[in-house]
C-alpha cells in the first residue's frame, strides 16, 4: 500500500459508514474534497513524506542519530562538527531503502555566525556558504550549477574528485570542507541540478541506468538536459516527493522516490534555487 493510501483510508472508512441520505452538507463537502484529492494523487501526508522516505529502511539507531534532535549543526551553533562524514549505513537487503537526497546549506554570515539552514533561506551579499548533500543509498551523484540564466557547469564531480560514486549517508561538501562560496555584491540566483542514480545493493535489487565507467574528473556523469528530463519525468509520473524542513533542529530539504516504483527506475532528482539579495541597508 502506498504512502498516499495509508493516510487516507481512515477518512474514507468513516465517510462510507454514513448512509448517503443521512449525510449533512458538511459531510458531503468533506467527501467531495476527499474524492478530488484522490483523483489528483494528492494526500495530506504526501507533501511531508520525503523526510520519512529518506530514513525508511535504515536501522532504528541510525534514524535517531540522523534526526538531528540532539546533534550538531543547530541554528546559531558552530557548524564545524557538521563538516565531517556522516555514519555509513551498510546495505541490508531486509530493509530496502528509498532512493533519496538530503541537502542543506551551512552559512557563515557577515558577523561570523555559522548556521545550518534549508535552501529556502534568503541569502545576502557577504554570506559564505557550503552545500551539503547526502544520499540515502549508494549510487552516482551529479550536481550542476549556474548563475542566473548562464550555462550549467559541473559542481560535482569536479577537478578534485576522482569519481562520481557516493556512499549512503556520506556527506558531500561543496566547494570543500575548508572552502566557502561567497555571495558578491551583485544580487541574483544560483540554480543547482542534482541527480542520484542508485545501485542495486542499496535498493533491494532495483537501480537506475548506471554507466559502466566512472566520469572523468571535473565532468558530471549527466548533462543538465538529462537531469532536467529526469526531473520532469518524475514530476509528471507523481513519483517524486519533496519536503522543505526549515524549522527543525537540523534544517534540510529532502527529495525521494519509492524503492519499488518502476517509473522512477531508482533515480531521484531535484532542482535547488538559492536566492541572493543585497545585505540589509545596501543598495543593489
């Protein structure tokens, strides 16, 4: 049973128990809303399922460890501890994992405050950032970036990266664990395209169309057009779940697909837009 159906069954049963002739106008309106929601593939839980899907299939102790309830990287806390590798989850066929991405921004503001934020944060001139990306499964990762309407360039892999292969729950930090991107005085937006193609051992046998050879250093294993096409297909097939979680102790964004969804083919993709405005009191 899908996530959508799980959250909707109790309401349907309660409405079906009321004979049609005895339903109040309010009850009939609720039933109409429910039917329309099913028809569109929407569900109240569906919009907030990506985070749960990202952690699904992991051992209980890993789910607690990665939840961030007591971990580093809380708003206002030094984020140096967040730059290390996350614990790796060994592949376990008894717990197939959904292909998923968790990504967040480590931002250092002009007053040297370091915070962990989601990508929905508004950035200002002078802010320095690191981009953190984790995958829920082993696979091959491509990240491309562009400034405003310019061309896309490969951000990962890059000239310092031997391969595009990543391990589940390992933290990929860009530009590096010691470097920063810095927003200059010109406002604009940075767009990132991210795609993960899973390997069979991570998802109980289902995987995407991985190439046989690694990409060359500095060259993404997927082009911007390929990532855009994959993202469009996932959205049209209603296979992609996304979630912005900016208010938790460990803010992050999530994108995930079900491990047994044949339409997703073990691939998950996301588009990230970072908006940059002048610093407060500064004219553009």
